[in-house]
C-alpha cells in the first residue's frame, strides 16, 4: 500500500503545512485509511499465541483479572452515586467490556460503548459473544442485551465512565524549542514525501522548561477538552458519576523535566517501537504519554473533584487483585504479575479518578494516593 498522506496537497508551499495534531488525527482516525478504522489487528490476537500481527497488548488482553479487579471500584462508584450504567470509551477488542459485564452482572442496567470505528465495533461484538458463552445461554443473552453502541454522546451522562489507554491516543500538539525560540512542529508533504516543519508560535508547555537546550515535547489540548466534555455531561445529570482513566504518563513536573528533551511521542507496529510517525502512516499506532496534571486541572476547572491518582499496580492491589489469584494457575499468576510489577506496567501506567462526589475516598486509592504530586 502506498504511504497514506493526510495532507490535501503535495505542494511544498507554507499553505501545505499541517499542525501535528491534525496529522495525527488523520493518521489514526481517517475514515478510510486511519489506523483505528482500517482492518487492523492491533491487539486482536490473544496473548501467548505468538501471532506476529499484534501491535500491542493492553491490560485486559494480558489478564482477565484486570477487568475483574477494576469492577470492584466501578461497583463502589455505582453504589455511591445510585447509578447503574457504565460508559466505556475506546473499548478496543471488547475484552474489558466482557470482563466488566461478567463481574458487575445485575449491578448495571446498561453498558455503553462509545466508538467511531465500525471495524472495532464488529470486533467488540465478536469478543463479547464468544467470551460470554461461558455463562449460561440465558445469562449470556441477558448481558448482551445490556450493551449499547454509540457514536455520539447524549446531553447528559450518569454512571461510571471508563477509559483504558484512551488518552494516549488523543492527538497532541508538538512543540520544539530551537535556539531558545519555541515553534509548533507540523508536517509538510512535498512530492509525496512527508517531513517535519516548524513555525514560530506563542504556544508553550504548561510549565517553564529549565535550560536553553533544544527541546521537543507535547501539549494536550484535545485530551483536556475531552475530559471537560465528560465533566459537563456528568454534571448535567441529576445523579452524576465518576471517571476512571488508566494510561501511561506522569505529572507535569516529570513530564516536562529538562532531561526529557525528545518528548514522549512513540509509534507501535508488530510489537516494535519507533519514534518516526511519518513512516507507514495509517499502518501503525501513534501515541504520547499523558500529562496527568493537565487532566486533573481540566477536570477541576470543569467542576469535578480529583478523588485519587496512583500507579496501576497500587490501584489493582488496593482493589483486591491478590484475592483473584488465590486459585489461579501459575500461568495466570505470571500474566497478572505484568499488571503490577514496576518494570512491566505497574509503575508507568497510572489511574486517575475524577467525580462529582467531593468528599468520596475510593477504594482503589486507599493506599499510595499520589494526588499531591500532580
């Protein structure tokens, strides 16, 4: 397949310059050629099959105990708000939806999946139908009837919103400091060849980056706007609810550390990583780490409370992951260990909780809460 260029012109003139967040949006979400809308197999293969077509594996695919443990926190918020609906954004293969549906059972009346990709929706339906067959036929049909797919949001949302590795896929703006002058980095297509091009800008990282050395980083206006939209939807409902976001990232002091001079942008394809998003466009994932301070501030500005922020490892242990491993096989324990150990996913991945409940202390943050570091 020839390289996909989301640019509308091959002219090298300045008018062909496209800000990186627009390029990233097209590369990932273009209706025909985008990574998430093509017939991809990003995490479709089950872990342990050795399939070479898988680009990455998320926590629910690594171990079903991820969703089963997360369900305990979701259930606590459903009880606290008196609600009965779950909203999942970026449901991927449907593995997490399957796990939460099974674990929550009668506690929920509807499981809403918000996804723009017809390819992924088809995969989610297949995953749910296959995974829920382990229950009785009657229970399986009852659970499937609770699932509702949407492409647009209603005016208000009540319940618990879940997003696992959603924020890292939000398009980011690239900023480059060169010779002590800040530029916005964009993409130019000249004769079907993509290259970066910088233009001076008034945009800045949220905190000053010490030093005068050249420096490349990201800012996240779309991710923060997304959180503000969700906050608005929750507050328009009578009962409100909570948002649980799980992703890799840092607080802003670590994110914009002077030594992090090359930013966090990364691409994934066939379990290999690269830092060049201009190659094989539409065929690989493009991500950036999350600035959780920005997410927390966006939520607070929109009227929500930050109820907790901690590592994925600590969150899962607080929610009782070890209880699920009591009768697990050695292989199941080994896969679950990847979710909590520091050198795997336990430390790099974080969990942030935002809600309409100002004085609520969630179970998942009972020990090791790092909200004060944001």
